[in-house]
């Protein structure tokens, strides 16, 4: 049975969990301010958001393996130190390129943090029921952190400049660096697989070109570059899998994906975060730039959904004793489908209240699905391999974050750019800025004479909401496919 010290250790491990998940979404509310100050293009704006979870996703399995080999607590402390230093650099980035570079480094150090937290939980809590509760608390913090990000951003942006959203890392990491050496014992795999640099490079060549191709297709249309990038991604993925299958003690055991409880749970993890981050990407912009709410008021509008995520993640723990986890996770994804469906059906008639309700419905699904998927993933392996399994879990999470923003965000961008009607009288520079993003259009409208500014603003807001409807229907279709796969792969899995 777990001791008081172990539960306090869980509290310490929640700090980097909250921080990394907050960092995934805190930038959503800062995007309008960044757009005004740094004037990034639509592609640059998506990269500012996406490059951090993309680097995380590419490195998580490798970092999990590194933690297994050299010590999970040691890697956690190195990641915490680097993350704090780079966060300060990001806060004072002078241009969009510098901010993208800082986000890349944050992804590198964040990849050291996340597998360590979940794998250390596996070694701290040997009892299955206590471990499930610990993972429920961890998952609730992870999901809630993603939703709290906009709230934190709203409070900070109401009083400070956009760079302040990065400085929030400091108060999270200092207690971790102080208490982790005291409360958390070191753990590692006595027979780890090799630190396979070749496989890590192949994973990067799989994910990076694929996401970039999606962005190119959305912003520039079909062309030679996105096709070439997709071919590179596909070939790299094939070589990555074949390389691991051919090794006696691989960095990641691909045979795990033959286990329904593991592969199905990984899918649920990915899709859950996909739906959460995709919704937050356009919801935070709609509340500020269409409804005209301040960052703080917009963040308050998300508070009920945040609470629902936390409660749902904890309530599902006793329920899984009576209902098979596959059915509960499919039910969670169904709630996500209903949330997106309600947004698609209401369209431009949606109110702030209807968005709040939709976010609460989605939050109930995400909170329950995330808890169960992480529990199944980490319980499918022995404690010695917890780091690599945690890396897979976190990779699914971060890949879901990347795809949620890249796929749904790119569809929204493409729809916005094709729908907006630029009024006569704008010069070429202003017209280009207004066509790039809704934030750009709002900024341009503020500098125009009354009638012309109002006309541009109405056109931009209508184009954005039209894109939200299109994006939501795509999400509904994707959720339906995911629900079907979940029921097929996990229907026979027992708690």
C-alpha cells in the first residue's frame, strides 16, 4: 500500500504534468496579442502553436527510453532546469522566428519531463487500484492543464504582455527541483533497450514532414512540396517500424500494438486530445475576436468545462469496476462527437452559452477517456518498461495536440481565406494581413475609417464562423470513425 510520502510525491509529479499541458494551450489566448505584435503569417502562426507539441511527439519515446536507461528522476530534473531557462527566453522573443525556435527547445526539454512523470507513477504505486486512482489524478491534471492554459493566459494577458504566459513555468518548476530529490526515488530499467538514435531520427522524419504537408495543403493547396513531404513521412514511418521489429531489444516494442488494450488505448488518447485541442484552437479565438470578450472573460467562460474535465476523470475510476473500459471510452468519444455536432448545427447562431455547454460536454468525454486510456497503456507493460510505454502514451497525446491544431486549424484557415470578402479600398499589405488570419483582420480593421473597418470586421467574423462549421463537421466524422475502432478493439478488454 502507498504511504503518505508516495502521495506527496504524486503531488510533486503533478507540477510538470500541469506545466507541460498548460503550455500546450496557454498560447491560444496569447495568439491575438502575438499576431498584433509580431505580425506572423498564417503558416507561422500555426507553427508557433504546433512546433512545441510536434517536437515533444517526435522525442517522447526516445526520452522515455533514455529515462529507463539513465534514470527517470535524473531526466526529470534535467528537463525541468532546461524548460525553465528556455521559458524565460521565449517570453522575450523579439520576432516570430525567435519564438518558434524557443518553442522547439521547450519541446526538447518537455520531452524529458513527461515520460518520467508517468513512468515514476508506475514504480511508486504497485497496487493496481491505487495506481489507477493516481493515474486518474495525473490524467485529470493533464487534461485540466490543457483547459486551464487559456484561463492562466487570460489572467496574465489582462494585466501583462503576451510573453508573461511563458514565465508561468518558473513557479511550477522551482518546487519540483527542490522536493523531487527528497520525495521521489530514482528508478530505471536494469536491462534497457539501446538508445537508438537512428529510430529517433526516423520518428522525426515521419512526424515533421507529415504535419508540414498538412499545413501546406491547407494554405497553398495541392502541389509538389506537400506530396513529396507525405512520401518522405510514409517511407520514414515504414523504415521506423521495420527497424524496431528487427531488433532483439528495441527502444519500443512494436509487438505491444498487437495487444488490444494497448493499441486501442493509444488511439483513444490521441483522438481525445485531438478533439480538445482542435476545439480550443478556434473557441479561444471566437470568444475574443468574434464575441469581443476580454482574455480574462473568455477564460472564465471555459472554467465550467475545466471543472467537468477534472470531475469526469475522477468519477470514471469507480465506474470501471462495473462497465468495461472500452464502452466507457467509446462513450467519452461520443460526447466529443455531440459537442462538435452542436457547434456545427448552430453555426453563426451559436452564443457564448452554447459554446460553454459544448465545451462542458466535450470535457466530460475527455476527462473519462484520458484516465482510462493512460491506465490501460501503463498497465500493459512491466514496471521496467514503464518509461517507453509512457513515451508512447505521451506521444499519442502530443501527436493528438499537433493534429488537432494542424488538421482542424488548417481546415479552418483554408475555409477562412476562401470565404472572406475583402472590401474595396484596402491597400495590398492590409488586404494580405486581413486574409491571413482573423487576428490580422481585426488589427487592420482597427486602423481603417469607421465604415470600411466595420465592413471588413463583419466579413472576417462571418468567414471565421463559417470555417468553424466546416471544421466541426470534419471533427464529427473523425470522431465517428474513432468510436467505431474503439468499440472493435476494446470491447472485450476487462478492467
